[in-house]
């Protein structure tokens, strides 16, 4: 990072920018989960506006053909969001509730 090695970021497979839910969609598309499937990933979480970066474990659960629940297990522990892929287009809606389960 900035020309220096950061061993604490080893193993980060994804990038998560705190200012946009779009980054989560990249992981969701890459994982290609079937309904009922769950997968974890480690992301480099970049916080804005302070630009701090830390590794963050994240869980993705495919609820049905168009809906994925995202749970942050690391940097923003407990944060959850539901991503909805409308008719397989790149139109996504993010409903975020911090610290509460999404039903």
C-alpha cells in the first residue's frame, strides 16, 4: 500500500469501499452462489473519508435467485445488507440495518 508491504492485508481477495454497495456486487457475481448457499470472503475494507484500510471477513448468503444477504464479520462487525438483483440487470438496491437482523 503506497509502495509499502502490508502483511496484515495478505489474503484479501476483494476490495470493499465503505462509500458504495457496488463493491459487494462484484463479490456476489464472482461467487455465483446457488439459492441456500453461503460463502465467506476476506476483503480489504477501505473506510472513507479517513482512508484507513483493514482486512474484513464478510459472509454472503444467497436467499433466492435474486437476493443475497451480506454480513460483515470484521471491520464493521454486525453490519448487514440485502442486495437485490432486479431481473438480472445491474440495478441493485441496498437496504442496510446496522446491528439488527434483516428479515
